[in-house]
C-alpha cells in the first residue's frame, strides 16, 4: 500500500509538526532552569543601630502578627553549619541591614547592643516571602 500524496497530506504533516513544536516549547518553558533557585543563609552579627519599632496586624480571624523593625550594623557574617549559601555572606559586612523579626518582643532588641540574627533568602518562595530574619540560637 502506498501513502497518498497531495496538498492535504502536506497540511496534515505541517499541522502535526507545528503542534509538536508548540508542545515542546510549552514543556521547556514550564521546567525551571538547571541552576535552580537562589538560596542564601547567613548568620549576621552586629550592633542594633536604631530603636526597634513594633508593627502589629490584627487579622479578621482574631490572630495577631507582630513584627519588630530595626537596622543592624553588620560586623561579621558567616554561613551557618549545615546551611547552604550561593554567596559567601561577605556582602553584608560593614552595611546597615533593615531587619524584620516576627513574633519577637521589642524589649529583646536594644539600640547599641550586640545582636546575632539569621538571614534566609529563598527565591522559590516568591517575592513577598523570599526574605526572612530569625534570632540566631
């Protein structure tokens, strides 16, 4: 049996080829790049440069979110044991960093006192959740 050839056969082949190319492009667009997401974890040690400001948000379900905001003058930065960082953390040294701590009492943060915080950045969480600070243990 011989395959029929003609104008309709060519249209069918070009339509299938276009559909396959579109499908392949869509699949490659959905796959994240090979390098993955940027993740950084650094222990920042320094001096509290400003008075802490407390921000409270009361939600409609009755829960409360408390945030303490202040500037930290970073004097040393290290990658914590067991954590990963796509950078060496040196970019934070000798800089004032805006720190936001959640559910920490402002009385624990005093201007002029030494403080150590853990900075975490995870690009895969999205822009609003990517940056997080915690009191270092």
